[in-house]
C-alpha cells in the first residue's frame, strides 16, 4: 500500500516550481503503460498523485518541464522529465522530489 507525493524545486530561482504538470502512469507487461493520475504542483511545488493505494509494480512520473520553462520565457533542454520507479508491496508512502534547472535535473527517493 502506498501513497505518492512529489516536490519540484527550481534550482535556478531557489524556489518551489508552481504549476508544473505531472502525470503518473503504470507500466504493464509487454511495454505498454496506462495513465493513473495527473496533477499540477501547488504554490509550494508539491503534488499528491494517484489513489491512496498503488499496487506493486513499475510506475513513471512525467513532469512537463519544457512547457513550464517556456511559460516563463526560459529556454530548456528537457521538454519532459520522466522518473521511472518501482512500488513494492510494503511501500506505505513514496516521495519523489525533482530538482530542476533548464539544462539539468536530479531526483531521489525521498521520505
């Protein structure tokens, strides 16, 4: 059982990245995927996605980074950032932060 949250920070501004579109998909056997949820980061750069319980499996969060930078008149290299991760049966809460700049990003499993 797991609940998923994310937090997007704009490293160039040193601030939360508000209004980033984020989608969650579950990868299925055979290489296909199915949409699970979509959201937008709030004023603190945070979003909670999906149902309260994610079944075990492989998932991907995709962040609309190119559009977010374009809305601010900033050229960027990555139009989308996709973070693929696994959900285990004993995962209760998953937090996937994204540290973002126009030409680089980093992520990790948060708490």
